[in-house]
């Protein structure tokens, strides 16, 4: 009787651990969307400045508003909060330099400062896009999550499993009909 109890307890422990790991993976996947959105806002803002050489007051305000939640989404990471504050501060300063009416002496001094700020934006954009950036650990999916995502992506338009499931039928359509384009969906849907 004690052996049966021990076996049941062991199975319950395994199931509990499985649920824990599954829930943890789901949370990480859910956070990924929010984190990637914030990363895109930050990288996009820097990219716009580097591409156009200009930043407006509206863009600076929108950047600050759009990235309010980044600190919390990235696990209260101080480096990310500091980076966002630096980008905001330097963007305001860059905007102010661009709006300043310059005399010849001021023009040289301000253009040097503008160039330094522009180079900082460019360098920062390159740094956050490197594989070793502060965002990397938050934007990496571990192997288990990738397995589930790939499994979901391999489902064809009819909701069936992956391509190996060639004998399955759903709504009277076979995999062969689907591959031949006779099921009514767009040709080649679900092919890998």
C-alpha cells in the first residue's frame, strides 16, 4: 500500500512540475510580445532619428509616453530605464539644437554637439541590435517555447497537425486534396 501511495505521489509531482513549466513557458511567451513591442518602439525611434537626422517635439513626447511600461515589462531593469531616459534627454537636446538659430561661432559649436548627439543615437541603435545587448535575454525564447511555437506554426489552414499527418480528414477533405489544391483554400497553404 505504501508503494502505491509513493507511486501516486511521484506521478502527481511530475504532473505538477509539468504544469509549472508549461505555465512558465506560456508567461514568457506572453511577455515576449509586450517586450518586443517596446523594443521596436525604442529601436524605431532611434532609427527614425538616424535616418532623417531630425526629431520633432511630438515624436519626443510620443516616445516617452509609448515607453512608459518598458521598465516594468523588462523586469524592472535599471539599465533599460536609464537607456530610455538617456534617449529621451538626448532627443530633447538634439531637437533644441536643431531649432536654434545659429550665428557663425555658435554654428560651429552647436554643429559639433549635434554631430556628437547624432553619433550617439547611431551607436546606441547599433548596440541595442547586437546579440549581446541588454534586450537579448528578454527577447530570447528558450527551446521549449520554440518547440510549441513551431508546432503551432506547422498546423495548416484547416487546423490539422503537421505535414506528417497525411491520412487525417477534417470537413471531408484529405491532406492529399489539400496538397493538390482541391480543398478550396489557396494553393500551397500549409506546405513547408
